[in-house]
């Protein structure tokens, strides 16, 4: 049985300097799946593109093999009093 096609991507934590996570992804994997696999939280986007991917967005078709992505912290929401 042929092995599923995969892509290697790098995820850098914003503001961490050089903290880099190399991950392998394949069709059907969502942004949330990747972030959960790394036991992290935040918004994932491509370097140079400030618009984050949606949490439930399938990532495989949106990245190229070797792409570098950035994980930014979620912005806290203030409550009204």
C-alpha cells in the first residue's frame, strides 16, 4: 500500500527567538490538529502573510513542502464591567 503524501513544515513560535518545531503534515490535518500535536496554542500563519489560518482549516493544500509558519499567541479578550 503506498504511503500517504506528506509535507515537512517548520513552525516558529513568535517572540521565541529560535524555538522551531519541524512537523510533518498530510491531507486532512487541520491547523488545530498541528497546534494540539505540539501542545501549544495560538494563531498559525505563513511568514509574510499576517492573516492567520482558521483553526479548522485543512493545512495541507495551503502550504508547500518546506514552508515556514509562525505561531502567534492568542490575543486575550477583555471583559466589560
